C-alpha cells in the first residue's frame, strides 16, 4: 500500500486497482486492499473482471464495510459474452445515485438487458470454472517443460503471463498458425512476456504442440 499511496498526490481523488491484475494475473491480497481503502482519502475502484477464476472471493460482500469502494465486474470473461460489451458497477447507494446522474441515457438497450438476465439465470450452460482452472494448471505444466520458456508467473485469472527468450519471434510464429496471444513484452515490468489466454483442451494442446516444435528448432 505504501508504494501505491506514494504515487498519489494531494489532488488524487480516485484510485483504480485491477484484481486479478491484467496482464500479470495476480490477485491483490485482501489485507492490502483493505489497507488502501482505510488510508486513501478518495474513492477506490476495484476492477474484478477476472474474479470468477480466482479461488478467493472478491469484495462484493464487503461493500457495506467500505462506503468509498466501487467494484466493477463484466459479462465479457467467465460469462462468455464479450460481444455484449456489458459491465456492472456495485457501490454504496449514494455513489450509484451519483453515477446514474452522469451516465448517458439508455446506455444499455433492452436486448442487452434481456441477454444479461438470461445469462445470469442459466449459468450452467457454460463449462464450470474448475474446467478453466484445471486447464490453466495443465497448460502451465506443459509450458514449464519448454527450454524457450524462461518464467511462468502465478495467475488467478484465465490467462498466464509467460516470459520467453525471444517473445517477438514466438509471437509471429504463433500468429502465422492462427494462434493469437498478447505480446506484452514492451510493457514496464513485463519485458519479454506474452500473455496467453487459457483455451479449451484442444486449443491448449495445439498451442503446446506448436511451441514444442519451436523449442526443438
């Protein structure tokens, strides 16, 4: 918390956190978030887009304890509705009233609302979160066997941040095979890293097989 607060000036009124973080995948420790909520004088926005993939619960149940907290979630990740472009904000009634005053009118159309309600009422249509968690572990184990992989960072999300010896060439080779990953090697503290989303078992096998070929080349 001290390092984050040191970056805040006297005029800072909003602190934005992403947990699990993108692109690293790490979850903020609860005690650290609570310390920031106690010490930061303004509002704290916690983006929990990937929280469904984490073993630890998010902060929704603690909104009553922290009146300056805003929690953001989305239908784009675990609920599989990225094309809907629909998110949710949870906060104290006073904050929600303020947000309602500044949001565009009719910002969520009726069809999107109905699709969202249907998704919430029929969540059993999607593979269970345990499926993606198991695939993440299996993918990480397969990546760890490759000499071209230098590091695999712990992740509480549906992706892995992986450091390669030559990320640009790996990225280009994968794109040529229609395997899309995110090149994050130019981000501060992510040098040499690609962000790999956990796919289905078949997709993960295809990725590993391609990387194995590159590893032997």
